């Protein structure tokens, strides 16, 4: 896939996926609100007590959020990602309304305490979106396109959110930022309210924080990528506070100008969203991770060099936005590629928890860096330290990229089929690895009644018709499968199945299907009951 044409078609197909589009728009609205609230709260605290106050308020917001994020994986497994997503957004919106009222009345302590509730609810949004996305797409390229699309919308949010905060803080007051962003989050909640859920794990898998961490520790690929993302979050957390330092002490502007400093980063993120378009269909993404990581360090160092010059400093912040967005996007994509479906909820819940913790660490070290290196030297010190970390992890990331082949989209498609719902993650991954995609034209016969049965089929997209003795019985769509009767009972095909529309199916050969199904008691029992019901019907 080396030309732009197929990439455009894949992105267009992803955008026309209604459920996926709603998730992307909701997360973009969430990102607008998240950035606007963070920068306005930092600026408000800085105006009250300087860099120490801004750092302390940020850490106070992130500490309980870190703890809450640790249970997000369990919430997703027990209640479903879609439900956790919509109620998490609803809580954020309600909390921001209360904060807006309290700030308007200058009740700062209560406002900061309520903002902590919103910060905790923030931790549910990214993991749930990351869990839902693989189950909504038709293949690896569309998953990449979905990530790029989400990244582009998030990049636009990175420009809109801080700029809106700067305008509202200057024209009305900090309370207005919270009021407007509460409305944005209410819209995001409405967008995902009726979103279908995705099953991510079988019922017999342990559900505890200890099990989550133990499972991720045994998976070297996810472990290294979580570490790589965590290091980036430290730098981003530091910039939340450094934005005010850069605005006031380096560029000699007001605290509200921190919104424009952050918007420069958002403008870079917007550029990165268009650059990321070329990632669709690419097998290797490790070079993008390493190069963008080194660019993050270089851009921060350059801000220190240009300290009092507004134009070049803002340009370097744009470069930082490009690099940090590409780094986070490509590292997240590689993490998705190497995380099994039964682990993905755990992985991204842990990533969210570590993100909150590392943002807090980044915010906490800014006063130390300013004391040691001065306001001018602090950005350079942080940038150089991050570049060293990326260089140290670079070889490991390349190896992980080379070995990445976890069929995440195939697993997500198979998991929603009732027959495979109880199958343990490792066994499901084995079946998914053996599955191959076939595209069918309308009217094309997939299996014919009376023929030998050597394959199981799962519908990815489109519709197929099941008929016996030329009598149409039922229509199957995404989430349905067929072919288990001939495989389990060793009999000829009991029905004819043909494509109604342009259809895509996953095909699993007899041996991996029977090995997985007969090797797991609950799955075999379910498969036998499904086959019996179909025969009776």
C-alpha cells in the first residue's frame, strides 16, 4: 500500500463507520476539555502562588487520579468499555459544572477538590476508547487509520482547547473555561450514549489489579512500550507547568499567555495529524518512535536557547507538538499491535494510571529543575534527559516492532461471536493467527449444502444469507459465524451460504478451530449447543 489512494479509501471507510466516528468525536471533545481545564487551572494557581503553587495543585489533582486509574481495567472487564466510557464522560461534565460555580464564587479550596473528581474520571476515557476501537474496525490497516483519524482530531483539539482557555480566561475568567468545557463533555457523552459494547475477555479469567500487573509483566513487548510512553508523560506533565514558566519568565508575558504557549504545541500536533497519514499500511513504526522521541528532547533544549525570543521559541514549541504527538501515536499503535485482546483493557488501564502518575512526577520536578538549572535551563535539562531515555530504549523498541504480530483486530472480531466468548485469550489468539480474510462479491456462494466442511467462517462486514433446500432461513452480519456444524459433527454442509452484499469474512481451517474449541470445556459445550440448535431449526 504505497500510494495515497488506498490510504484515503481506508480513512474514508473508517470515518463512515458510525460507531467509530462517534468514539473519535467524543474523544476529541474530551481532549479539548482536558487541555483547556488543565492549562487554566495551572495558570490560576500560578497567579495565586507562583510555580510552586501551580506544581502543587497539579500534583494534587493527579495523585487520586493515578489511584483511580488502577481500577479502570477491572471496571472495563466487569461493566464493559462502552458503559464505562459514557458514565466517565458524564461524571466529568457534571464535576466541571460544579467547579465553574465554585470558581465564580471564589471558593477556591472546594473548586480544587471538585476538580480532583473530574481528574479521576478523566482516567476512564482513553483506556475505554483504546479497548473499543479494535472491535469496531475490519482489519489492521483500518485500525491504523482509526488511530490516525483519532490522532488528527486530538491534534485539532490540542490547538482549540488551550486557545479557547486563553480567550475565556482573558475575556471572562477561569470559571468560564470550566462552564464551556462542561458543555463540550456533555456533547461527547451524548455521542457515545448508545454505543455498542465489545467483549474483551472470557469469564474465567482473574479480575484483580495484581493479576493485571502480573499479566503485563510477563509480556515483554507491552512492558517496554508502557515504559516508553511513561517517559513521554513525564515531559508532558512538566510542560503543563513549564508552559506558565515559559510564558511569564522566558517570554515576559502574562499567565494567560500560557494558553497560547500550549496552543503552539497543539498546532504542532495538528501538523503531526496530517503527517501520520503516511503510517497507514506501514509495517515498521519503530523508527518513527525513536526519531520523534529525540526531536522532543531537541525542541525543549532549543526553547532554552531562544528563551527571550518569542517567534523562534513558539516555533520550537510547534516542533515539540509535532514530535510528541507522533511519539505518543506511534508508541500507542505498537502497544496495540503487541497486546493480546484479553490484555488490552489491562494494558491501557495501566497506561492511564501511569500517565496520571508521570504527569504528576513531571509537574513535581519543574520547581526542582527551575531551582537547579534556572527558568531558562529547565526546559533543556528535561529535554536532554528524555532524549537519553529514548536512545537507551531504542534498540528494544526496534526488536519489539520486528516481532510484532498479535492479530488484535481478528481477535476482536472473533470475541463478539458467542461461540468464542468464553475462550481464553491465548487460545483465541491462536485461532486468530490462523484466520485469513476473504473478500466476496454480492451473490458469491461461500459454502454449498452437501459439500464437505473444512472451514469455519466469521462475518467481518456485509451480509450473508443462509438457505436450506433453496429456502432462505436467516441473514448473518458482523458478529455472526457459520460452519461449526460440519466441523464438530463431521458431516457435510447442512446449508448453503452466499453473500448478499460485498462481504468480508474470516476463514479458520478445521484443525485450529477444533483444537481451540474442543480443548476448552466451556467453549466446546457452547459450540455443541449452538450446532444442535441450528440443526433443530
